[in-house]
């Protein structure tokens, strides 16, 4: 298709079929959305297995560390105790001597230790143990770094695929979807929500895997050291789960509200700053600021509640973890004193207790990230699950030769089923004819050309191009034969030549400049320092509104389409330029079927056929002279414009 811009989206509250513009509300489906997120990671199964293996190995090494450190503690403690016992005696003799002195508790502790009376700390053995600890922790850290790098790869690939899906989805959505959603809301889902998903996955996935593996490994080591102490440590787990679930249930709706408020705020900003000139012209700055403040306060409130409620989880987990630490320390100390466990094992167990509670605290602390990410994912998947435009035919039809014969056969259409707009419209336009469509606002003029472009599908009847039903053609094939210039111009950031060249792929510079000359853009380019290589931004700041319109018309010239659609294409140019464009348009329309939507009747006097539309119906058709002579609706429009012109002159 050669189009000046996508079809204009009606702004909130305007245009046919307009629905509510805010974010769609739906019941929270945390589990379902989470499953959809996991499916997003499915193509990275191989890397995920490697990440899991690396995580398991890293966790195993980390968990072994405290046990080895326990041996170091036992070496130090045994050396300190051994130095206090008489040299030359055996361990049994030393224990018997202590019992004889009435030191039964000390004797029980010594009997459970590997101690040599009279021998101090074995520094050689201690150095070897510490070297092993250092090696274990270094290897665990190295594996952790590799795991994090692979996790980053997985997450960023998943985010890239998600953006590709969104881009593809936006291309498949019908125009009605964009009519029902503010552009800022759609942009927020495609950018902010997608970025939030990636950040949430990045920060939680690796840590979540490590935390869960750590809990399992530490729990095994705790039971190996002391089943009694392990059971004491497990007492706090149900409390942890209950507190996390309770707080999470309250915070999740706030995250949904937070990202919905973000979408509304973005929609308002995009709308207000996109039309900031009109806002200032009509003195609506205060109203715009008040609306911004309202949305901003709503976002502040929902964000504050979401972050505060979810933030309570971590302090609560720390409190529960400290209680667990106290219980383990007291009971462990008593067991050391009784000789039923070594001091090194108690030290290792206390470290394990910390390692056990820390992942639980981390997982609980990640709840806000997970909930925020799932809330964003729900909004993105809602976009991805939106109904698409009708599928392309399996075997698309195409005319043998595109000549430009367009026929409407009993066509009916409505934006709302309860309010029909076009009913049983029949019309045949022969190749090379210029058809002008006039009528009051809302009569269905733009709708008619949108149906030709298949931006909307007819609800009854059919439209044919050279005898082929356009619904049986691929949209790409259909639109490649149509050039469209809209009243609202669209330029992108680039040079003037690049903007014109957008109308035809791989167009040569000679063709671009020829099209520019035909549309009188050459006189604009010659007044600029860099000519056709002058860079303009997406707002066309370097050129006037009329000059932007000329550039878009040159784009249509370059495409040389079989069918040309002009929707008030000369509305932004001055009278002299309009005359020049009309001459150029006459040349452009030769041999092409043209549909011209116009309000100024002076621009369509030479049209082959003029259609007068009211309420979706063609109430009159004919040439300019015949319609004026008929004294009907067209004559009244003509007289009204002529009277206005006379009044302006006087």
C-alpha cells in the first residue's frame, strides 16, 4: 500500500463506534498470567536446564561451605580445650579426671570432641580447611556469575520475542481496536509494561531458582546435623508462608491499579502534548494540568499502596527469621553443653539457619517484583489476546489486470450493530473516473474509503476490484494498488527525500525528485540549506503545515497507484498552491480511478462523478453542473459556500 499515514484514529469521545478509552478491566488471573509468562520462556528450555544445573552446583558448593567451616571451628575449639588438659594422658583418662573433680558437663563435652590432651591448635590442618573453604566459595561465585549471564540472555531474548509479538499483533489488530483505546495506553503496554516484565524476570528468575535450591539443600544439611534443631527451624515456615500470602493478596490489586493508572497518565500526556498548541490556543492549560494532577495522584496513591504493602513482607520475614535464630542458638548451646553435638556443628547449623531463612525472606521480598511483573504481563497478554482482523484467504484472489474498476454491491456497514451507517449502497466506478464524495460531517464519506482499503470489513454485500471481491484478496495486494493521502499529514524523522521515497520501495533519487517536482515540493527544497537532504523530525518542525501536505502528496505521486484516495488532501495549502496541486492532480489522475473527499466544492468541479452522501446513503450523484441545476442537496451546499465566499469578500 502507498499510504500517507495510517487511517486517522478518532480521539476519545469522538467518531463513530467510539468506545470507552480507559484500560480494559478484567478479573485478576495471577496463575493464568504466570503460566503464560512461563510459556514465553519455553524456547529457552536448553539454557534454562543449564541455568538450573549451574544453580544447583553453585548452591551445593555454598551449602558445603558452612560444614567445612564447622571443621575449622572444631579444630580451634579442640586445640583450646586440649591445651587445658594434662599432656601425656589419653582422652579417656582426661574425661575420667574431670568427672572425679565433679565437672560432669565439661567431661560430657570433652568426650564428644576429637581432642588430644596437651595438644594446642593444629594450624596446618586449619590452613588446609580454610583453603578448601576459599576454593569452594570462589567456585560457587564463578558459577553464580555464569548463571546470571545466562539468565540475562534468556530474559532479554524472551523480552525481544515479546516485543516482536506485540509488533506483529498491532499489525493484525483491526482499526476498531485503535478506535477504542487511547494511543498512550497502547504505547504504555508495548513499552512500559514490557520493560517491567523484563526487569521483573531479570531480578527474580535467577534469584528465585537459587533461593529455592538453597532452601532444599540447606534443609537436607540441617537434618543431617541435627533433626531436632531442623524441626525447630521448620516451625517458622508455615508462619512465613501465611504472612507472605496474606500480604500478597492485599498488594496484587494495587499493582494492577498502579499499571492501569500509568497507562491512563501516558494516554493523557500523549494526547495533551501532541496537541499542545491547541491546548494553549483555547486556554486549557489549567484544565490539562488539573487532569494530569488527578491521574498523577491516582498513580501516586496506587503505587504507594502497592509498594508499601508489599514492602512490609521483608521486615516481617526478618522478624520471624530472628525468632528462629534465637530458638536455634539457645537449643544448640544446650546440646553443645550436653555433649550431644559439637560446637562446629552448631556454628554450621546457625549458618544454615540463616541461609534457610534468608532465601525465604528474599522470595517474600521478591513478591512485589513478581506481582508487579505479573500485573504488567496481564495487561500485555490482554493486548496479545485481543480479537484480530479477519484472516487472509488461504488462496488469495487477484485481478488478471488491475485497471481500477471499483463496484459496491448492496454494501452495508455499521460501527455499532444497533446503529447502521451505510445500508444497501450500490455504486460502480469505472477505470480512470474521478469520484468526488461530499456531504456533511458524519455522512459516511471517510467510512466509504476505509471500506475500500479494508480498514473495516463490510457487514453486508461486497466490494469488488476489477470483478474480484476484495475480501478474497490479501490486504497487502489490495493496498499495494491504492495510494492514499489524508487530511492529517504524517512524516517521520528523516530527510525530505526519504519521506517522499517512503511511497515506493527502492525508489531512485531521480524518481523522487520527479515526484517532488510534480507536487511542487522542489520549490520548498530549493529554499532549504540542504535541499532534499534537509532533515525534518516526525512533527515536520522545519516545514509548514501546507508544505508537509505537499510532501505527502509527492509520496503518492511516487507510488503511481492504480487507485488514488484523497481525503481533504489540499485543506492545508494556500489558494495559489491549491491551484498548482489541482493541475498536478489532474495529471496524476489520468488513467487512474480516484476518490476525492472534499468540503470545498471548488476543488471538485471537474470530477467525473460527484456523490452526495447523507446518513450513509448516496442521496444525489452526477456532475457539478447537473447537480447544481437539480437544485437538491448539492445545490444547497454550493449556494452556502458561495454565500460564505461573497460574505468574506465583502
